[in-house]
């Protein structure tokens, strides 16, 4: 799906309000990125974006990036890893379970 077409269907004000509400309940920082690029590896692209945004330097190390890549080619469900196993950022490095 083209990112502009995808973005037109989002409820921007509702997303902003939900993030604002969630951030007031925690010290965490939440960011949402809709990638316009085609990528074969959305997890790697999200990790790169996380670093580019400096989210790895948040004071409490509890930043959350919601990375949407509508132009990503997904492998079959038999080979696609669970998002629970996508990894966790810690101390400048990504760890996988």
C-alpha cells in the first residue's frame, strides 16, 4: 500500500490524543513513524529509525517506537518471526530473545 494512501485513512487527531494521554501516565516517550520507503526488513528499518530519532538516549530508556511500513514485503507466516521476538534495545545494542 502506498504510504500516502495509508496515511489518509489514519485518524491523526485521535492518535495524537492517545499518545499524549499515554505519555502523561508514564515517563516513556512514544513516537509513531509511517515509512514511505520500501523495505524487505521492517525490524531493521525500525531499529535504524529508533537510533536516528535518538530514542536510545531517553533518560529512563523506555522509549517506544511504533513503526509502520506499508510498503514492506512480508514473508509467509511460516517464516515470519513473531514481533515478540523482534528484539529489545539496551545499552546501545539490540538484543533478541
